[in-house]
């Protein structure tokens, strides 16, 4: 099966019910950082404040973030980075 991308949009320009992005410890992924900037720092502040509790696999749903076309953003903890 072959898939061909017809149009590539920037993450913050997508319109969907829920965007899923990852967090490693308290560090946002590259895509999460793009969305964070568009949302005025909301995602980073949420993680820094400790709202994403638990370790690997923990999730937190952020409802209707201002500045984004998403209805929700799901933050998923992928564990601490090994860098």
C-alpha cells in the first residue's frame, strides 16, 4: 500500500479534535514546543507546574488551549531522556 502526502501543514495550523504530543521528564518534544509557542506557553507551564503526574505512560488532557485549532492536547510522558 502506498501513501502520498498531498499537503503538509505546520502542527499549530492543524484542526483536529485532539493532538497527541510527548514529554520527556519536564522537557517538551519538538512538536509539543511548536504547539506550546502557539498556545502562549500553556503546555510548558502545565508540565513545569507538575500537572502531568506519574512516570512513563502518564497522560494529561489539556482542554481547548487558546491559540490552537485543537479542541484538546494530550500530553504523554515518554519517561526521562537518556541524554
